[in-house]
C-alpha cells in the first residue's frame, strides 16, 4: 500500500496546535489551493510525519494530502510524486527529499516546520522549490519563540529572510561562512579538515596530491608521508633549554632546520643562530651536522641511515637513483666492510667510538653512494 492518503477532519486531534501559528498555516494553504496551486509542507521527521499529516488534515480539510519521505519504497515514493505532479494531491507533506531535483511549477507555497533546525544553504534550497513560474510564491518558516532557539539559528533565519534579490546565493554563502566560521589561513584558529591535521600538514598533503596529479600518478593515500632521510648516529642532537630558553623560539628553529633544502642554506642558518644566541653547544652542533647529512642523503633517496660504534646501515627508497651495477662494484671493492642486507639495504662495519669518527664514517658512506648515482 503506498504512503499517500487523503486525511479527513475526524482524524485530527481536538487539542491540535501545529507549531505556534495554526491560523497562519491554514490561511497560507487555503490561499494557494483557492488559486489552483499546490503546497509543500516540510516536516523533517519520519517518526512523526504521519501524526503531522493527521493534524494537517484537521487544520486544512480542503486539502488532498500525500506523504513522501526517503524511507518509503522507491515505487511508492515515485507514485506519491507522480500524484502530486499531476495534481491528484495538492498538499505534499514531506521531508527534505524535495531539496533538489524537483520542479513543480504549480507548487508556489512552502511551509517549513522547525526551520531553526535547518542549515542556511538547506533553507535556501528548500525555498527555491517554489516560485518556479510566473505566480507569486510564498515561503513560511515556522519556528519556536526566539528564546528557545540558538543564537546561530536566529542568525540563519535573519539571513534567509533578508535575501530576496538576484545574487542572493553568493550573499547567502558569505553569511553561512560568517556564521560557521572560516578559520584563519595562517593563524591558530582553523576549521574543518585543517583544524584536524594542522595547517602545515594540510598543505603538505595538498602539495603531495598536486604533484601526484601533475606526474600522472595515482596517489597512494595509505602511504605515509616522507619527511626526508632519517639519520641516527646515536648522539644527542637537540637545542638545549639552557642555550635557547624560549620554547616557541626553539620550535621555530627546529622547524627551520628540518626544512632547509641545501647545505649552503643550512650553513647560513647555523651562522644566523650563532649570531643570535651564541656559540653552539655540542648537542646543537650535532643537530646541524645531522641536518647536513640529511641534505646530502635526500637526493640519493636514502630513507634511513644508522651509524653506531661498530656498525651502520643505509636503507633506500623505491625511487633511488643509484645504479645497481655501480653499487655492486662498490661492495665488491669493500667486501670486508660492506654487504647487502636485503634488496634495499646496505650494511657496513667499522670502529667509531669517537663522535667525530662517526660523522666522518657517515660522510664517507654518503660520498661513496653519490658516486654510484646513474648519470644521464
């Protein structure tokens, strides 16, 4: 049985009071019906839509009421809409399924119950269902008293009420942005996805997606972000609090050090740091030296380099520019100290108890690998 019916006056509750203005609703519906038009009545609750239909039948017994909502079977809903389109029903009680894609020129009055619960763009879309012919159209937004609505709901209703001219959609979008908040592009107050991941990471993800599209590659969303080579020499590498007490300044400097793309720029940053804060303590000097190794290792697609007191290893990414033949020759010449450990990892041995020796060993290893790069 399809969910379309004509309600009689006897089915209405004698104590019925639909929203706060039953007389206004009856007057609005009758004015439209008497000029041969049709009415949308939006009640966005499937649980109570039948009861609302009974109450509407008591309030406007002259109307032929049909009910339509998204939980109905497709065939039944289609029949309801056909009945309304062909004027077999002249009042459609429905949920927001009419929000888009429906065009009934003879329906020129819409009543939206509890309009305070709808978003601004949604109200604009619903209001656009009427006024699609030469007839004067009317939209009634039924709301509770102001003290029962949120401040944002009041602002949405005031905005939709004020927009009647051409270009209202753009103005409405601006109002919606003001009410919800747009966030600050470079500030701490963000909204939406940027708020969840942070501005810097959001921009990094966006850049990664753009580069993949420009290269004609499929973006692997499961692949973790690559922040450059990871270098571990088992030495303290940090900016001590005693050297730079301001935590914000330390974080800014850490970010700058990790983002420097070249050795030359890193040297300039180190000189600037020493000029501002004084000679570098050993942990800070180690931090800059490791950053220098990262800058050298990045073009080689090194993912991780680990150098301890007696052994070390280098792991490569899939896009490494190293020539396999040249790398094999390098390992053959150093058969006692270097060997493969899997397809993308090289191990090497030595004795580097002193930090200076360890840095020197890492630099020699990267220099040897650089000579194995494929030349075009």
